[in-house]
């Protein structure tokens, strides 16, 4: 593996991280607090948040996207 290939991989990884970071930033700006079904518990000074439904939805979306990418790369 030469430096040119490694450089391309790092650039693609950086672009993907930039896009994901931008989506998280925009979601926070519009006030996204999670989906119904996420677990939130607060008592006195303790709070616990587990975004179970949000994780499931993101997992399904990423699975579909990755399968589409592999489908079109095999052609």
C-alpha cells in the first residue's frame, strides 16, 4: 500500500467525519432531543439518558446505505 492510497483513505474518512459532525451539529441547533421511546431518568442530581430508539433507527438507516453501496459496487 503506497502513500497515495493511504492519503485517499484518510481524506475519505475525514470527509465522512465532517458530514456526520455537521449532521449532529445541525440536529442540536434545531432542538432535536431524541425520539419517543428513548429512556430518560432524572432524580435529584442524577440523570440518565439512553437513546435506544434513536440507535435502532440510525442502525437501520446505516445498514440500508451500506447495503446499497455494496450492491452498486458489485455491478
